């Protein structure tokens, strides 16, 4: 497989493809083109699997502006001091060299669905037979009054990993003694349901060592949240008295910020804060809206191959997709990408297509070696991707079980990034 | 009757059935002084007041030939995994009422983790032990595998199982008999693990058979 198979089979394979599968799409005009927008969890996986399974019968182009992708998953562990930023960075070298993927470091700025081309910020356009969108999230304008992206230095979101994460950590580490870290948590649905609460745990872990009289305030528009019982038990156990959460009953949904004054107004009451981590409401990445495949904030897809409900030549993966029951996670995006890749290669080359099956598991770290997890399996239905059952760690597990769970998360990280980036 | 090469003396313990202990073996070496009066450990260790502890992590309880155990240990039928060891060391009498081990217990969970990490650093020698394939596993192994299907299904597994072995066991190259045995044990709940029970719970015999052959060859 990989490079040698590609170079050995050469152009003869395209001919064989045409002969043996005359009904196959794209065969009429030579090797079909798959274009993937976004080289994150969903896009990198889709590109890799399509290139691997499609061999010489499919051209794959991956459009991604950054040369190093920093994973959001485990970025909270960086804040907690358990990972370095470098360990979260992944480049596209293997996808290009071993899988023959045409990696284009540029922004996609428009999709012409009639001409089937993608316009690039740097000029020029790329034609496609199949377009896969996995552009992640953007923020809903005006979701938190007083905040917009121009305020992200004063009040970081750190919900796209990299410099934002570094900035937030630096602010936490240099916070005045006894100061207040405030998180404005997002409403559903958003990327990584346990993410904000794992973040609070990791911030608390740092503050407990460097600034033990500091306070953490969570302003939350949601009644409840993912793994709530596990987090709350852990916070009580490890960070007793440090963390306060204001839910919607006490004004958590009625919040305004002033980045210049560093204040947060909760139900009319002004609070001075020292670090303010605003995680606004989210929507599909901008290019999905520009491509006209969204309805409201997200891009609706059917459940069998993540095909856009607006355009059969487009698939939408990961956070941007409105697919049903799967949480917006890197694991989900990776799982969806593999199902989509199998269907796309099947359609383009006539190879076998197997029944879709999806799963997700999300680990979170509460404190040193205190790991918890939640997961579920999913199956496609006519209506949506539907959950068929799952599990969650239990409260009161032994320290050994928690340490084991944390170890598993380390194994998972290594496995999934090599499943994405090769 | 077949032979499988596994660590441990009695009973079949698939390679990763035993949770890896998390702790500092060097700190554990100091703590082991509390045990050394009664237990030897390491190459050539002999029984003293207590049985030798070489290879104890993953060893069946009461397994050392020639040592007279209490029935609390000898007839317990359990395997010393990390969790069980920790509980026994924390409170021997409370955990295994009637045990003859006259040791008070170790309250600190970090210390227990360190101590277990030290115990785990002495592996039992590999021995060939007889292992009977269960009828369920044999039935799966009798199904004709579908390699292409196995490859497709394997994509779910590679989100967690990598070529390395840190945190989650490596399954590439695993012997199909061990692979299938593990999967049917997770599926029946005989071997417990939240993730693997869920994963195996939705795999039929053909799917497990195809995965087993795919992973055996994938290396
Ligand atoms: C703090 C935090 C913790 C998390 N922890 C976990 C976890 O433990 N486990 C887990 O499974 N998930 C976790 N997640 C969620 C996970 O990171 C996302 O769900 C996942 O990355 C979504 O994948 P995606 O492909 O949809 O988007 P992304 O991975 O964000 O990828 C989108 C890519 O598209 C690119 N892009 C955007 N627009 C364009 C354009 N116009 N042209 C070209 N490229 C473009 C971006 O540069 C980016 O690289 C966490 C998230 C956060 C924020």
C-alpha cells in the first residue's frame, strides 16, 4: 500500500477502474477529484482514508491554512501542565509523502456548487467531484454581549487550540494572588461537551499549586452538563471551596462582559474578574455557510455517509455537521470521516461499501491521574445518527481505576492522531 | 487442548487483563521494606512466612505450590489485579476476612500505587500453560473471515489501538485465538471493561472472525 503501490500501479489502474466499473462516477473524465476543506480531526482522517483506499483511482486534495495543527483535545492538559504545546502539534508531511495527498496550505474562500470548484484565498480554484467539508466551528456573533473576536486577547476563548491556549494559560499563571478566573460557558450544542469542565479542573489544578486562594467562577447558561456528577465530586475532592458555578436559575444565561474594564455582569450584578475565558455559542465553520449547505447554525447531513441534505456532491463532517446524537468531538469527527471515506471511495471506484457504524469515547482529566470517560455507540437511521447505548465512569471509583482511565486516554491520543495524520 | 504463552502460573490471563499500575517503583522499593520480613521477591525468591511475590500482579491468588494458604486466600478464586492488590494491602483483614497475613494495612493510596508499581517490576517467567478454547471462541474461529470487511471494521479500533502499547494494548499481530477469546469474553461480560464491552457488544461472530484475521496480518 501507500507510496510503492501508488507508483507501481501507475496510470494503468485508472484504465482498469473504468473497464471493471463502468457505472462509476467520475470515470467519464479521468481520475475523480476529492477535495477536503479543513485538515483537522474530520478532514485529515477523511483525506487519509480516501487516499489509502482509493489508491490511484482517486486524487485527493486537502486544503488547510495552517502548517501545524494543534489538537484541541488534550489542550486542557497543556493548561494543567500535563502536556507541552509541541506534543499537541501535528504536521501534514506524512499525508503528503506517504499517501500522495495534495496538501494545499491556503484558505478556501468560496464554493461554486454549479461549477464544482473551490476558490482559494491565494487565487485560483480547485475542481472537485466530491467535496468534504470539515472546517470545525466559528463563534456566533453577539452571543455574549460585549465580546467579539477582536476581544479575544483580553478575554480568550481558547476553543481553537494554539496561541489562544497559550495566552489563556499565561493569564492563569500570572493572575494576581487571590484573583478570580471566570469562565463564560457556552450553550448547547458546542464542541466537546465536557471540554469547559475539564478546563476548569485543569485551571484549578494549576491554581491550587501557584495561587491557592484564587477563585473560579463558572457562568453557565445550561441546567446541567456532561459528566456533571463526576466533575462535581472531583472538584469537591481536589479543589474544595475553589469553584463556584452559577447556572441559569441564578442568571447564568444573562451575562454580559466588558473586556476593557475586565468585568462580567451576571443578571445585572457587576463582578470584577482577573482572567475571563469566554466560550461563546458556536456554529459551523464559515466556509460551510458560504457554501450554502447550512440551515441555521449547522450543516444538516443524512446519517449513512454524512452527505449534505442540500447537495449530494458534498459531505460535512465533525463539528460543523448537524447529524443527530453524536457529540461534537474529535473522536466523533474521526469516526464519521471513516464511514464517509468508505462511501466516497465506493461511489468513485466501485469498491465495496460496508454498513455505517459510529462510536465515540471522550476522556477528561480532573486532577493528576484522576481520569474519567464517557462513550456511546451510534447507528444511522433515516432520520439521524442515533445513539444505541453507552457508558460513563462511575463516581467513587478507586484511584487505580482512575489512573488506568488516564493511561487509556494517553494511549487513545497517540492512536487517534496517527489515525488522522498517518 | 492448546498451549498459549502467557505470564502467570494458573488460569488464562490475556496479556492486558491486568491494569497497569501507576506509581513510582523507586518509592515502592522503600515501602517494600514493610513486606520484606515475610515476602521475598525477584529471581530465586523463596517462600518465607508469606509466599514469594514474584509476578504477583496478574497471578492467581493462592497459586504458589507448597505454601500453606488460609482458605480465605487459597479458595478465593481471584486474580491479583492492581485494584484487588490495592484493596488487600490497604486492609488485609477487611478485604479477605480470615487471611493469615499479619499485616496492618497501608492507608495511603499513593503509597499503595508506588508499592504495586514496584511489585509489578518483577515479572513471572513466561510459562506455557494449557488453555482450553471456550465453545463460544471456537464457534467464532470456525467462521470464514472476510478480510475486506475486517479492514473496514478495524477503522473503529485504530482510534484507540495504535502500533505502540502505551495505555491501550497493541492488538496488531495478536494471535487469533487470544484475540477471539478476549472479544467473546468482553461480549459476554466475563471480562469487564466499559469500552470493550460496548465495542464487542455490537460485533457478530463473522465480524469478530474477520477482525481477528485482519489484525493478525496487520503488522
Ligand atoms: C478544550 C477542548 C478539549 C477537547 N477535548 C476533546 C477530547 O478530549 N476528545 C475529543 O474527541 N474531542 C475533544 N475536543 C473536540 C475536538 O477538538 C473537535 O470536536 C474536533 O477537532 C472537530 O473536528 P473538525 O474536523 O470538525 O474540526 P477541527 O479539528 O477544528 O478542524 C477544522 C480545520 O479546518 C480548517 N479550516 C477552517 N476553515 C477553513 C477554510 N475556510 N479553508 C480551509 N481550512 C479551513 C481549520 O484551520 C482547522 O484545521 C476538544 C475541544 C476543545 C476546544
